[in-house]
């Protein structure tokens, strides 16, 4: 779709973090919010509260050790560029995921528009079913390898 960002672009903008600390959901989300690449004017405390509230509405744990914490209404953050930040946790934690497995891999989406948000969310859902990309995530592969596997998985979306 023209004008909509690729996951690879969004992940390049948001970055990959390894060994992110935290002993439970709130402390992990706090650590994630602290490391997000955000414009100076974004209120991180507000974002943290939103993510926390979002989890109380229902877990963003999608199963198989992966969660996608995201805000219900992405427009509250005035960012010009969408970012996806991938965090590998130092300690797997209980995210009340649908399969009951602890979570050690978090994708955090920050988008300027609802349309972009839903676009990235649906693409993420698709690439998470790609076994090669999933295997790279499971072993917390180096950033450049993850990017290459993600690019291949995303290319498969169109055919």
C-alpha cells in the first residue's frame, strides 16, 4: 500500500533492545517506555499509564512468548513517524497471555494515525506466523539478522 510504512522501516526507526529488565508486567512496561525512541515532547509517564491501563483491559500477550503492548487509540501520541520497538526481556514474565506461556518478546507500536497502527498490527500478525522469522525471534538473533528475516517475511505478504 503506497504511503503506508513497512514493518522493516518502523522497526529500523524503533530499534531492537536485548536484555530489557523488569520482574513483572508494570516494571517491564516501565523499562520499555524508558527506552522507546520518542520525540522530546512526548509524556512518557502518560504513555506508561496508557499501556498499563491497556493491559488491564485484556492481555496483549498473543501466545508463544510474544506480546504486543500497544495503545488503543494511537492518535494520543503526536509522532510524525511510526515506530515498532522490539524488546527481548532479561526475564520471561507472566503477561496473562492466551496460551498461559510467559512472555519474553515484546513489540511496542507507536503510530501517528489509526490507519498506520492497524496496518502495522496486521503485518505484525502476519510475520509472526512466519516460521523462519519466529525462529530468529526465539533465539534472539542479532539485529541485522532479524531485519533480514523480517524483510523476507514481510515480502511474502504480497505473494
